[in-house]
């Protein structure tokens, strides 16, 4: 199962009868799955089905879905509003009786607002159902394209993550094999410092060895190294399993960072500190890429 990014875009167009439409789907990073719709007039009833389909296809991301619908001019149907017509006729007749004015013509009566209307013919329920079915089918095409784009982006992110994890594993090995961690290395460094201080004096070799052992114990990073290796293995297992693993990887990135901070604080030599700083830089780069994953 492949990994998927949370960013993507898809567009689909379609026609049916007197309507044509365009779907636009945009997806960006998000903590959860947040889907927002802007549907054309008359298509709001599709939202529950659309939301269900999106939920089945995507696990995370802020998704904006827009449906733009254009209707061709339909058959023109004239319509007379009977209630408005009766009200106008009664009013005109009352005026004629009071003033002796000439009777109103049909054209004059029809010119009153609301008496005569021109409307497009309405479609029946069966045709509306066919329109909705065609629009839904077009949405499924757009959604599949969005999923495909997110997976393509996810492939690229996966390669970068794998590169960062390989680098972390290599730096962990460097830290484990760093000569500065050994008792002999610490003892030699202490001896050099003491010589510089005492120059021609003498010092107790036994006491120097004891101090070196004590410092080596305080600076021991065995647990940190073991945990770093375990986290590397866990990341590799998650990537192999695929699916929406972004949150789990983000947690492991935090754990990586915690171990790197501890390693730097325990470092007893500039060479080990340099390895720790390289680890922190690589972990930051890893986490930046993880933020894009579903």
C-alpha cells in the first residue's frame, strides 16, 4: 500500500441534457479530514453522498470541492398569474366606475407586474435524477484523479523520508563508533589536559583512570543509541505497511528529536556534539516532509 500526500488538485467536466458542469477539488495539509463544499444551485442534496465518498477515499487533509453548473436556455413557457390578474381587473373596474375611464385593454392589464410571467419549462423528477447521477459519476472521476495525484506526491515524499532515515541510521552508527565515547579516549583527553596544567609536575595515573571511568559513565549514550535504532526500524516498518501513517511518523520524529537532544547534552567531545547536531538537522528535515503525508 502506497503513501499519499495531503496536497493535490483535480478537475472534471461533464454535460447532460441542458446542463454542463465543472468539478474542482483542492486538497492541502490538515490535522484531520475537513471537507467543504460549494455546490451549484439545485445540487445541495448531493452533499451527503459526496461527503461519504470523500471519507472513503481520503483520511486527512483540508479539501475544498466546488461544483460550477451552467444551464442552457430551455423552452420558454408563458404563464398568467390568475390571482394577480383578478386583483388587477377588480381594481381597474373600480377606477372605471369612479372616473368613467375607458375599459382597460388586455395589453394594459398584462403589463402590470406579476400578472404575466415568462418561465423556462421545469424538468421532471426522472430527468433531475438522471442529471444528478451524471454529476455524481463525474465527481467520482475527479476524486479518483485527486487520489492518484496525492499518491504521486506521496511517492516523492516517501523517497525523501527514506533518505533522511538512512542518514539518521548512519549518524547513529557514527555516534556509536565515536572514539570519544571510550574510557581510553576520555582518559587520554584528561591526561593531555592535566599535562598542560601541570607541565613538569606529576599526577596519579590510578586517580586519572577513575575520573575517566566516572566521566564515561555520565556521558554514556547507549540507551539513546538503542532508542534511535529502534525508531529507525519502526519508521521502516510503517513505510512498508503504507496507508495513512503521517501521524504515527510525526510522533516518531518527535522521539528522534528527543534522543538527539539528550545525545548532544551528554556529548563529552566536539566530534560527538557535531554528530548530534547533524542528527538534529536531519530530523528537522525528516519532520518537514512528514507533515505532508496523509
